[in-house]
C-alpha cells in the first residue's frame, strides 16, 4: 500500500489530539518558545506508546511534522497505515541501513519540516542507550537538534508534562555519531528537572 503524508489532515487532527490529551492526561508544555523556525531534528525520550502523539501536540499543528516509525506499524491494517502516514509518519526498517527512510528524513528536514526521531530507537531501551540516527541526520542536514523530555508513567489525569529544551547545533567536525547521540540523550534527561 502506498502511504502518503497529508498536511491538511495533520493540521486538523493534531488540535483534536491535543484537546483529548488535555482532558484525559491534563498535560502541559514547557518551553514552546524554544522551537526554532525551519527544519530541525526533534529528539524526545521514548518510554510509552503515547510518546509520539505527545511530541506532535507539543510542537503544535502550525508546523509540518514528520516522524520516523518502525515499519511494523505500517503492516497492521490499511486504515491504521493510512492514518499514521497521513499524520506524517514514514516507515523505517530498524534491522539495517534503510536508505529510503534516511533519504526521506534528510529531505523532510531540508524542506523545513520538524522531524521527530527517538534517539533511544525503541520503548524498551535503557535510559543511557542510544542509536546514532538522530545524530547522523542532524550533522548531515546541519539542522539544529531540539531536545524534548516527555513525562514517564502517564495515566489518567496525571498532569503529564512535555519540556522542550533549547535547540543546539552538534559539532559538524565530530565524526563519532555515538558521542553526539549520547550528548543528545544527556540533554533530554537534563530537562526532567523542569517537570
């Protein structure tokens, strides 16, 4: 099935998701003024299934959002596949180097979109464990990285908080993406103090 991003659908849907999250979680966003103009690599922590939509509503519907998502999500059913693609997700094969996904991600950032990518790669990762994808994309596009911390253990009326940190530019001379990825994760968890 061919999947396609529909900006108009994202523009309509994200405010409704935000309203639902306000009612159910009672969430708030800190640091929205730190969102840079133009393309950037948005790097939130990833603990729960609700983290991707939390990241999206924190950025708001006013800017085009894209999200790298595991390819298995696009194999569930046609309606779900259309829904997540229309909202801005595109598949990545986490088993190897997915050149198509990397090219899509680079193109999104260069086109001025906000790319949401989880540096830990998966919900099951340990707090200090990182993947190098976000670091590589930031260096290759020369786009700023926007660290984001999302409250863990979210549930009904938990007053969940999303903290958006200050954007920063990774050192383009640093050839070890692992060092940059570790720095990104350190900056994400440093935001936990602002909850």
